[in-house]
């Protein structure tokens, strides 16, 4: 169940009605309910403080910044050229799979 101000108000009203009934509760039970109403009032204050001031739908979207190229990796964000891929695969052909961290099973 979602805790809302309306539900907390309803709960406080119901508890106050019980507290005000003369023949229904003992003094100890009344004191306990008064403490409960105070605690619920504090919860209500916290719920109202947590309310967002601007609805999520109306918040302005942040613009994404363009990526800053790193001079150490001049070809970053560029697709592999066929010759580069072939060169890499040819260099790795002579290396056993266990040596490069690829297990056989």
C-alpha cells in the first residue's frame, strides 16, 4: 500500500474518532493512540517534504555532451577496417588459446 497524505489524514481522523469515544477505550489505550497519531503526523510531514517540486514530465532534459576524443586512442569510436582485423587475427593464429585466456571448454 502506498503511503499518501490523503491516507494518512484518513487514518488520523479514524484514530481521533476512536480517542474521542468516551466508553470505548481505557486511559492507557487512549494515550497509546494519541502517541500513534503523533507518530503518523510526523510521517505525514515527511511525506509532504518528499514531494517533488516539479513533476518528472516537466523537467528539462539534459543535453548529452559530445564525447571528447582521447589522443591516446585516435581510432576510438571508429569501426574496424578489414585489414586491421585480418592483421590482428593473423598475429593471434600462432598463439594457443590457453595462453590468451580462452579456455577450450
